[in-house]
């Protein structure tokens, strides 16, 4: 059988839509029935980077842009990233495209647009793949995040964020189901509804999303939207922690340390805190520092305590500053230097990939 060399397959999908970008003069939105969409006249295909090819990275990059009245793409921004190198290649190629401009009442106008560039590695025989449900959902989640930040329009749009997240969740995408549950819980773009939040977290749990497992666990722990059930909460926290969800690791550490919801076991608590600390989670780092300082395991270790408190402080956890000052005030300069030396070497362990 003849073997073919693997090569990149590049699929480009144009989606003209409303993004609400602020331009001078303002770009028009295609929800205006009088606006005719631009069309592509010429395009330059993006290239695969050597690193992406080596890592066999495939997926989609969603870009936002304005096609100006001369048909030139401007203000190109990444809405849904894939890989830094491929993101840049997508921007570089689309910047070289040329369009027939959008029209309104016979006059050329600037129009807001989205362009999705799909990178795939396959043989010459492979057919153009449809965009996967997960890729579609991931793009919608990223757009929703931009809606919340107001990155594109300069104004936070909770309603649009909720609608996009709802579309993503409808594609059975666990991370989107979790985020939609948070929207229901916090009342973002929709009335607060703890019961609906629990339903979404339950769906995310079914699809194996560790953040959904943790969030559903917090509801069972508090009795919010579901009956209070400590055993179920601990089960969900454990499922999430086994997938390196740091907040779940912290919750299990607290439960083991205090005996609230689990058998009191300071050694087990230490292990959970250590796991979260190694992943760079500040609250776990501070708990670990406190255990070393107070000799919770039978022996004090001031250097380790200051090490972890310093790591947490450098990680941006403001609560760590008071602990760092307290520990330093009681330590000799050589011990302080050793702790700071260890902290400088810290590198967070990369958690398991999300399902």
C-alpha cells in the first residue's frame, strides 16, 4: 500500500457576526438587514509551525476582525486560542487576506467579522473534517469570556455571555456546563437559580469535568440547590482531586484536618495540602506553611514554613504577606536565606490534562 507523508490540512471558516467592536468610524453589525457581508477575494493559507507539527497539535483558532471599507482586515484579535505559534500564524495569514467590502445602501462600509482557522494534520486522502462539537463549544466558551470582560466592545455583556455559554453547554461540553452552572449560581446573565446550577454541575460531572465535580461537591456540602450530603460532597471532592483539581484538594485537606465531613487525620490533610501546593495553589501552600510552623506533624520546620509562605506570596496570594513577615521575625538570617533560596527554585507541577 502506498504511504503518504503526513501534511497539514488547513480549513478556513468565515463567520460574519456582531462583536460590538469600537471603531472610528464604527464598524457595522450584520444584524442590520441593510448590510451586505464582505466576501473573500484572495487569501493566504496559514502555515503549521514546526513545534505544533512535532506535538501533533490540531484544532481551531477563532479570530475577530474588522473588514474596512477598502476590504482590508484590521484589528485582528484572538477570541479562542489554540497554540501560541498557530495563533500567530493564523493572524499573519488573515492579515494578508483581501475582501470585497461590506455594503450598505450601495456604499462600502466597515463590517465586524469572525474568522475561524482550523488546523489539522492528516494524509492527502483525508476529507475536510467538520468542526468537532468540542471545538465549537470551546470557541463559544472563549467568546463568552470575552463578553464578560468586555474585551471586544469595551462593555461587559452578561446576556451575550450567558447565551454563548448556554450554546456551548448544549454541545455536551463539560467545561461549558460547569461555567453555565456558575452563571446560574451567581446570576450572571440570568436570574439566580441554585437548582439549575446543580443540574448543570451534575451534567458536567457526567461528562467527567473535574471543576464540575468540585462545584457540585460544594453545593452538597452547603445544601444549596440539593439536599445537604457530606458523604456525597466528599465523594465528588475526591473524584475531582484525583484529577488534580486544587480547590478539591484544599477542601479534602480541610475536612481531614478538622474532621468536618471526613475522619480527622492530620497526616492525610498534609498530603492533600502538599498536592495542591505543588500545583501552585496558594491556599494549600499557606496551609502547608502553617502546618510546618505549628509542628502539626510533631516537629516544627521554620525553613519549610517560610519557603511555602514565600512561594504563595510570589504567586500573588496577598494573605501570605503577613505570614512571611511573622516567620522572618522569628528566624535567623541564614535560615531566611535558605528558605528564600528554596522558594526561588519552586516550579509548579503541571496538573493532569482536563478530560
